[in-house]
C-alpha cells in the first residue's frame, strides 16, 4: 500500500491524512513542535467552502463542535456610522454557515480525529532534508537525526516551508504586505457584537473586526500598518505593548474598537502579515506542497485555512484516481493553481485597501467619505448575494473521478 509522509501538523497536514485515509492511502504526520502546534495563533474563520471539504472527509462535526456560527458582517466608518450589512453564507444552498473558532481548538479537533482513525502523528520532527532514491522512494531527514521513508512526501509545513525550499531553492520568499495583525480575546466585552455577527470598522489608521461567541467571549483583530518585525522583536513585545499600540491607532475614532481593546487583558497575540502571490514549483518527482507552503494568503479574505483544507482533499482525490505520483501531482496543480492564486491576489488587494496601508493618502476627510460611499453602494448591491460567492460556493466532489 502507498505510504505518504506528511510534513506539518497544523491544519493542512491532519486534513491531508484524513483525506488520504478515505482514499485508501496510509500516512504519518510529522509535526515540528514538540507538543503540537495547538498553542500557535489566535482565532480564524472557516467559510462554507472549507467546511464542505471537511464534510467530504467526514470531519465536519468535530470542527462544528468547537466553533460558533457567523451569519453576517456589518461595516462601520470611523464615526461609528453603519455603512451596510452583508450575509456571510454565500449561495451554495447546502446549509453551511461560516464558523469561528480558536486556532488551537481547530488544531486539537483535527489531531483528535486523526488519532480516532489511528493515524500516527509524531512530534518534534522538524524537516531538514528530503531525498529520492533510485526506486522513487522518498527519505525525509529530521533535525533530531531520525529518518522516515515513504512513497511520497506532502509538504504542509506552512508559510516558511522547508519543503518548498527543498523543491526549489529559488522559490520566492514570503512577501510582507505592510501590516501586522494583532488578535485579542476577552471574556466579557463592553461592546458585544450581536449574535452571529462580525463588525468590521474602517478606522482612521487601521482596520478592526470583532465578533462575540454565544458563551460570552469577544474575539477581535486589528490590521496595523507597519514594517516587518524580526522574530526577536515580535517575541520581545508584550501584550500590554501591543494593546497600547492598537489603542493609539483607534483612539480618535468614535467606534467601539478602543473600548474593546482597552478591556482586553493579556490574551493578545501579534504577527507579521505575509503572502506568496505565486510559487513556480509545486511538486517534484515524489514531493508536493499544499496550503500556505504553496500559496500563502494575507488574512484579509479569511480564506487561508479553507484553501488549505480544499488542497488536502483535492490532492487525495488525485492520488486515489491516477496511476502514479507524477500525474497525480500535475492534476492537483492544474485543479488548484488558478483558484488559489486568484484568492491570494484578492486578499492582497484587500490588504492594500486597509486604512493604514496608505495612511497619508487616506488621511483627509474627503478620501474617507469617498471610501465610505463606495463601500455603502457595494453593500447595497450585494445585500442578498455577496461578490465573493465564487470563493465560498466552491465544492470538492469526492465521487467525481480525476482524469
């Protein structure tokens, strides 16, 4: 039986293992973190396209159980005036509404589901090299001196993928998009959002969003303009320092943003924001990359996790239906590249439109009024049907044979 080595135990890796199991292919997941990656990150949203892909591999319910629904989004300007509302569900018609969850909870749910299906996950395995022998078998070498051998290797090792670099030493580096994303959580907010609703705010100097879970906690994010920070600089900044930074940006706005941030304790994390518009090499003889390793997207379209889940399921179908890895990898790239690069480009454009992305150009009241009017018109047109339905309504048909 074919055996796959999956590098990375975040989101794409465990889903790939679940999809491969359904396709009749054994795999082992190798995770770099000693105790798993479930403490990395803040919160995220899965849209109907990602949820449908999870349903395809019978993994929807564990994720549903650790998340809450998001039915609509409201947009506000810096004066606190509502610009409009838009549904988040899309027009797929299969009853799937977006779900919000802590990244740690999603990671735990996927790992527990893998364990339930007896899929092995090994921790503390950071990839350093991968070679292919004369018979086409791939050998992965890890930084603890151990090795693993299989018929193929799937790089699901994220933004700073070692697998991508091994496939193509000249692969483009992640591109900083000019902002840091700061996320926070507080048990009880002074300005709770309505049930099932995201509030998005165009502040004077940055973009802010928040939502409130049914059991009380409010989750928020802010896209703050700024230069790329080194790992040391990110590690050195405390939650209190990030709180002050975000407060300074929203202090002059007549919105709930500053009050929500001020009420947040130490549950604040921040990261640089990157994307990779296009990766020329997705696969080699026995190695392929998926998720952020292949097409990292800025968080502005909130599609990174859903795209990674789609990748995993499509790749498993290709390996199930085609007689060799060369054809399977080529089919996977053919089925995925155009879609994911289109989403990455859209998210990059959204990042460039954040108020702080061009603060000098947008500082005038006239520029803000123009943007507000444009946003209100767009929301008015799309009250019933969002202009990103082409993203959310994508479905992977497990029963359709790949040719």
